[in-house]
C-alpha cells in the first residue's frame, strides 16, 4: 500500500479541479464538498478543504477572501474582478479589463513593491433583485 495515499490525493485533487472548472459561481469549500461527494462518495470535508488550500498554494486555483465570510474558490487564476451580493453573499465575475493603472498609481504612493491588486464590487445580485421585486408586488 506504500504510495497509494499520494496517488489517491492526486486523483482527489484532479476531481476537485475538474469540478471547480465546471462552475463560475465561486463555491465555498462546503459547496465544493457537496459537488465532489457525488463523484467521490468517501471524501471528507476536511480532505476537500485541504486539497483546495494546496491547489491555491500551487497557484492552480484562486482563493477569494471576500467580505470576511467563508472563503470561496475560483478555477480562473487570472486577475479579474468580482461582485459580491450584500444580501445572499454570492460572488460573480465582473467582465471588465483589469486596470494596471491602479497598480502604477499605487506604486507611486507607497514604498511597497506592488505586485497585484484585487477589486471587489458590492451590490445586489439578479436573484435578490428579483426576490425584492416579488416582495414589493
Ligand atoms: Zn444575492
Ligand atoms: Zn472569479
């Protein structure tokens, strides 16, 4: 059985990455667990969580620390912007070009060696807007 755990880890990691690539809703570790469990019924939440952390350390997934709530994960590791719903906490991509100007400006205002920036917009998602309209009616 020597070496088996490592192979199993790799397979689990692969499934986690595959499942994350299928979605664009930036799932939490819990949500990932629900998805992964359908393919690997014996996997534990801790294993999913640990593998997500490893994948993010390897730069293969993006870990989003948005709004101080649960961490969310993204298969798109290119810098891009996000919008967070203040009502339900969902996170969506905002398809606009990343502004490198911001980094240059920041660089001129600080002694930090600026390497990247993140930007999070906060608002109300379409589903919650819809729910709000239903409540008003
Ligand atoms: Zn919402
Ligand atoms: Zn994203």
